[in-house]
């Protein structure tokens, strides 16, 4: 599509970009439901060729991921998400750990993530927020059909979802498990080092909020 209307162009970009409003592309007032259609034809052709590598990569990741989950579960205060018994083959996008600050002398999750990043471990904290806090589901009758029906969650609290999103979850990207056993050892050691030096981390002020990436 082509248009000379800059605001219309931004709406179109939002629609193909998961409905997101990003800086420089947010001149329109409403929130939009969108789609994940961001790839160009050239990018799609390259990705299609790369899909031929995916089975081998999944096979390489699986044993490293399983070993990491087994070993990290032995560290107090860290627990991988339970595996559903019905799953016969696992793929990896993000590995999520549940973090208990009480086992790290009260060090907040965001402090621990910043320390892990300093150790060279790419990881995220606030990957997702509870839906009730997402502006897409705000009490705006223009974008929210529940609001038009008179349903509102304004002022309500969802402590379990908030705790999971802001205090407990640590997200590890799939590429961490494409290496060998030595890389898994390094990852485990990074978590162990954070726990051993928890008292030092607790004494330091946070460097800033932890974003999704």
C-alpha cells in the first residue's frame, strides 16, 4: 500500500507490527489490534531457506536445555516452568525461570537481571505485563469491546499476574542453548555467582528499569 497521509501510514505500520505504537510511529490516538506481518518478501524468502536448519537446531538445543533445567532446579530460588506431560517434542523460543528473591538475600529480580547481563548473559525481565495493564485493553470504548459492553477492570488488582511479570520471571533466549556443554556450564556459573554475591548486589542501587530486551 502507498499513501501520502503520514498518520494513515503509521496506522498501517501498527497493523502489520502487532498493533504496536512505537516512537515516531504513534501520531494516531487509538490502540489497534494488529498482525505479525512485518517481513518483506525478500526477508520471507531468506527465512524460508533458513527453516531447513531448524530441525537440526532444535535437536541441538534440546539436550542443553534439559541439562540446564535439571541443574538450575538444584539452585535455591530458581525453578524452570513445569513441563506438560503431553508435550512430546519441545522447541525453544524463551526459557522462563521463576525467581525467588528470598533465596538471594532479598535481591529484587531486576537487580539480578542487570547482574546477569553484566556477566554476559542476555536475559529479560518485564517481557510481558498483565493484560489488565496493557493499554490495548484500557477502558476505551473505541478499542475495547468489553468497555462498550460496560465491563471495566479499572482499579482492580491481579497480584499473581503482577508478581509473575514484575518480580519472578527471568526470560532466557533460545540461542543460549545452541552451544555445547561448556556454554551451559558458563550459564550455570553465572547464576551461581549472582547468588554467591547476593549481599553485594543488595547493597547497590539499581542501574535503572529492566526493559523487555
